[in-house]
C-alpha cells in the first residue's frame, strides 16, 4: 500500500499520541486504550503489524452497514441512532477496521463519545461516513475531524436516498472545500465500495479551520510553557516534548475535553464556544455550497412527521402495540407454540427420547431421571428451549427488528418522553426498555446511551424489576392470554403501575436532575427483509448461546434438589409465603427457585403446574416482578457494582412477593371470577 | 448551573419566546441558546443562533420536534426552554429560505401544483 506524503509527516506526532494513551493508568483508560499496547506506534512501522482504520460518523449514518459490507462480518444495523454502543473490530485490506459508536462530535459528552474519541485518536486512517441526506448536520463532525488533522476519506453514504429525495450534491466541491477524497457510496447495496477502497489507500489530511489551528498552536505553546516550568507533563520521561503531541489531542484539549486535559496533566482549554460556533457556521457555509438541489418531502418524511404528532402518533402507537400483542400473544404464543411445544415436542420428541433411554436405563435410575425425568435434560430442557422459547423469542425479535429498521422507535421515544420525565427518565430510555422486552441482559448494556448516572440507575432498576424479557413474556403470554382480554389488561395494568411507582419513587429519592431529550428522528424507511432476517437470526442465536447452558445447569440443579429432597424442604420452608401469602400451590416454590436461575425458566416452571385461573394470574405477576436472571445480575454487577445490584436483587424479591399477595386479595375483594 | 440558565431566560425580553412555546406549523428563528451542557450538542446537531427551525409537533409541557434543514430533532421540554426564539412570518414564495425550512404543511406543494383542479385557494 502506497503511503501518501501527508501521513509520513504525522508519524512523529503519532508516536507521541500513542505513548500518551499508553501513559494513562489502566483504571482511567477506557477499554479501547488497551489497544495502544498492541497497535503499531507509527504508520510506517515494521511489516506484519496492522494499520488501524476507523469508521466515524453521526448516529444512524450507516457506519455499521459499511462495516458489514467491508469486513463480511455482521454487526447490528438499524434505523435508530445509537445502535452501536461498543466498538466492533474486523479486518479489511490487511488492516484492522473498527466501527465506532455514532457521534455528532468528538468529545467526552457521553460514554459513546469517549469510546469513539479514543479509537479516533489511535486511528491511522479515518473513514468519515456522511449521510448525504443530512449533510448540514453531518458536516460538523467532518470539520472536527479535519481540525484534528487525521488522514481521512469521506464516504458519502445513502446516495440513493438523496437521489430519491431530489437532493443534488456537488461532490467535487465538497472534496475541494474539505481537501480530502470524497466517495459517493450506497453501503447497504454495496455501491461505490471499490472506489472507496482505492481512496482509502491514499487518504489526505484535510483543510483545518484557521481558528482551530490558532487554538491548537496556542495549546501547544501553553503545554511547552508548562513543560518548561515544571520540567514534565503528566508521566515523566514519556511526553517531555509537547511538539510530539498530536493535533487531535491538542484540539480536544483546546475544546475543553477534561479527560484529555487530565491525561496531559494540564487544565482544559477554553476555546470550545468559539471553535464550536465557528465550526457550525463553516458547516452551514459548506453545505450551502455543496447542496445544489433542494430536495422534496417524500412519503418517508411525511409519514415520519405525522407519526411524531400526538393526534396520529398515539393511535398509531396503540395500533403497533395491539399488533405486537396479536402477533406474540395470539399467533406465536398460542398457534405456533401449540404446535411446536404441544405436538412436535410433547407428543413426538419426548416419548421417543423416553423410549430410547428406557432401553438403556430403568425408569427408577437417577441418571434416567436426570436425562428423561420430569426435569430431564433431554426432555423438559429441550422442549422448553426449542418448543416454547425459541418460537417466542424469534417472534419477538422479528417484530423488534422491523420496528428498528423502519425508524419507528425514535417516534416512540418522542411520544413517551413526557411520561418518562415523571419517572426521572427521558424518551431515550424507551429504547433500553423495549430492548429489555427482548432480553434484559442485552438491554442493560444499552442503558449506556443514557446521559447521567441517575438515569442509568433508574433505568436499571426498572429493567431489573418491572420489565419481563421476551422468553419470560412469551411463557406468561401462554399462561395469561387464554384467561381472556380482561386478564391480560389486568396483568399489564399491574405491571405498569409497579413500573410507574418504582420510577416515581426513585425520581424523588435520587438527588439531582435528569437530562432532557435530544434525539434525531430519522425518516421512516421500508425495512429490508434480508437485514431483518439476518438481525433476527443473529439475536436468536445469541439468545440460544446464552440461555441453553444456563438453562441446562438450572435444570440439573432442580433435578438434584428434587432427588435429594432439598426442593421439598424449600417448599415447606417458604410455604407460608407461597401457599399462605400468595395463595399459590406449594409446588410453585420450585418455579421461584428456578426463577433465580433464569426469569423465563421460572415462568416455564409455572407453566407445568396445575393452577386455577386466579392463581395463574397472580403467579404470572409475581414471577414477572421477581429477580433478574443470573446473566443480567452478572452484567449489573459489572456495570454498577455490588451495592446497586444487591439493592435491585432484594428490591425485586420484596416487590414481587408483596405485589403478588396484594393482587391475589384484590381479585377476591372485587369479586372477579376468572374463567 | 441550572439556576443560572433559568435566570438568563427571564432576563431576555418579554416578547421573545422559548422553543417550548413553539406551535406546530410555525417557523422560528433561534435568538440565543443558554450556555449549558445541552448547547454544544445542539450546535453539533445543527442548531445555532440565527438558524431557522420549523415546528413539527409540540406536546404541552412536553417535548418539541423541529425540522432544521433536512434533519428532524426531538428536544425535551427543559432543553427547549433554554432556547430563545422569535417567530418568523411565512414568506410569500419559497425563494431565499433554507432548504426544508418553513415549507408550511406538507400538502401545500401538492395543492399548489394542482391548483387548477381545486380552484383558487385563499390563504
């Protein structure tokens, strides 16, 4: 690969930059900083080491689609800003390609930005993915990257959509004004990829803003003065020479990035306001010169705006929710599961396995019971996992993927913002909540998109206690939907009530104030079936990979507990709670023990019990509010520490048991006769 | 920091509105944005003093959605109150307006093109 002249000149600065991040103590540096120890110190390093190419762009500009196209890997692509919260790595052209979270600018405004910033500071080449339909907005980041002085290429994505909207862009003009190669592409269709590949071989350092250069020089002088005065900056011996610190670092320092300032051991700069305003104006000027055709409102935009208005948006939201209920609760939970679980597995698969096992072992043997008994590894586990959970989880992820790709979710965020404000959250939190309906463990990670620690605490508590995951929800749908619409409405009302109470209480209790909604509303698009299927498949297999082993261990545990008589002892011990307070059959204790392992597993345990309609409803509510599964507890420990995780764990047991008993009495009190 | 920004809001002239008061279908010009954390993110997303925004929807005491250029942005109530705006009267023709701003209702263009079918329309 031929290296352009410009990149050679920065290699000295690169060296300084790399060692800077290496100088940061491990505790302070984000995960990506570990990269610096393995990545080459300069572009012109010895053969065998890899270059680092980073994709950067605004949220929802198609970085992940391009990443998939270039590496042949699959990472989630959706029409929602902020789908990527972690960096994905792949190899491309013998270099390491990283997909960074979408940001509107580089800084330390959020975790996503910090991750993006650190990968961009290490990158040898940056591919700036720009959405051709929202050029004015996207150019801010582009100009910041230019100011950072990184060798880069602009990939002008979604050219097909821009064409469709009648937007005409003067691409040579954009290349001229930025000083870097500009390649029009359509990432999802793979158009322009060859041209992009060629352009990446010779990236350019673009034209920085005069104001930004002045600020960078001023920071360099400030660092030099500081260095002279104290004889060192930050780590002694490593960065003694301020001349070797990269332009990117200095620019971020000038923009007042506190973390960068800390790494350099100096107070942050004070030029942010000036640089930002200047940059915004330059972006607007550039956009005015580059955009030739006006562009008109197409169906996607029009529908997008109407679904954001309450008068249309709320009925549409109710319709979508009803559709979700109908598809998951009626079609999948009743018709499909009836066949897969009821016929395929219970009538054909299980008898076959039992027969097969019986040829080797007697029915009284412990191993037989373990494999093919009531909680058999080969019978119940397989039936629940594949007959019951798989269709439900797949159905849910299918709907979720369609909602994501259509760009509908940001509208939900807008419509629910006002309500969520009362719970100390803003509309953005609706995304972790909806994802939580898929898998609470996965959703726990996405709470990182929330701006403050306060909001994350509230969201995690709500997720841990009052949001059932798809597998659990599926089993509950099987339990509750046959009881009639009134029972379903009652279940939903109780869960929402608890949800609201927890949110309002935490909002009152926690100090501080939550941040406000600020969210891009992308146009509505027709989802692409191929992407929907790929995404659903990747999520379902992730679910199976996570659930199957834990499920199996859980079954094993329960089987052992049952064989040793411990289960019975537990049932007796918690009898006053289950039979007395909750008014459930004593065997339900076993479902709660299983619920400690996995939420859906607990719900599945209820499924096999003989209960009255009244008990089914109470048990469903209780198990929904019961503890988060082991996997999400582990994530919770990792993300928030022992104290918060334990509080959520104990809180959920208390809320679940308390609510269950009250609800049971409430049903009697109002004299409701369930069928 | 928060109390400081509230003070800025009250200090401004009485007739200037905040974006939280915006009404759907109207176009506003941004006069000032209070200097707090949300400001830089607004600048990044394309909102700056002088830019024009078209209000798509507003929930009373709730979020506002605006169109700026070709981008639609949802802004929470608290943040919208930090943005001072002035109403922009609709211009007779589309000339000189920024792209996508202040286009009026989406069907206006359609009505304009098909005027002969509907007869004269009084505005």
